[in-house]
C-alpha cells in the first residue's frame, strides 16, 4: 500500500541504493525521469483533489528515492497539505538527514522501507549502510511522526529468523509505528530489466509461499505489531 485510501503517487527519479529486488530500475537515474516543475505537478494533483478527498486518500511522494530531490519533495508535500490533502513520504531513510523538520511537519505519514535488520545483509542487498535508516526511524519517533515500516520478504535472504526478530524488536520499541507492511518479493520487474539491458539480480528466487508469509507475520504480531 502507498498509504491510506486512494492515492496520487508521485514517482521521483534517482536513487542512491541498488536493491537486488528493486522493481523500478527505470527510476535509478535522475536523467531517466520526465522533467517537471512543482507548478505543473500541483496543477495535475489539484484536478484530482475532490476525488482523492472523497476516497479518503492523499498524495504519496515515492521513487526512486524522493529525498534525493529534497527541495522539490518538500515543496510538493507542503503544497499538498495547503490543499488539505493527506501526505505520505515513501523512503528508504538512507538520505533521511536531508529531510528537514519542516518537511516532516508537512508529512502525515512516512512509509519507511527497512530492507534488512542485519547490517551486512543490508549492504549486500542495497550497496548502502543500514545506520542512516535506523537513525531516521528514531528521529521520526522523537518527532512523533506516524510511520509504517515496509519490509520486503525475500526467501533465502531477508527471511532469516534473526533478521525478522531484530526488526520486530526495533519496530516494537518505536511508539510512532502504526503497523508493518510485509511485502512478498515478486518477479514482475524482470521485463523491465530485460528492456534496460540489465541482468536480473535474483534469478531463480521464487516468491515466498503462504507458510513463510504467515510465519513472518506471526513474528511481528508476537511483538504487538499490526501487520498487513
């Protein structure tokens, strides 16, 4: 889910991470995006304002990584709040230090993608460090900003018991975490990789079965966390 209700989702271009299970490799580089201004984007959003509000939704700024373009992202969030629209920021938290307190004050919900609890596995999965994401998560808690933690379940990688348990303990200690989105890994992006002339990073890895999904959901629930 990209947030509650029906959402207008803005996909920004550019991302510092290279997740092995990324399903949007076409958003890695900023030059791959369609140039637009905040004015142009807000005009499009305003056309759907009434529908979004009636549907109990809002606007989600996603990516790529929206914090790679922090000034643009901050302006969109601010102006959406001025229109009375619910706002959400979908981020890995890797660039969380670029999010000002003012930006976060205009953000009703943060969808925080925690790729792995284990730092070595995080680096293997993404090419980056885990520490900035955890620092950002703690900052959101200190600011009282509502958050959903998103966790992609990849058999043979992120499903290790100690990895799930560590993340569950961490999330349960944050009072602002409303629930955990357990996202089953899928292979639907293989066509995108082929079209871009890129090798698919996880050949042979299959989506998690129902039993594994339930075990992971249960582990989070054991810590008092709501899961979807």
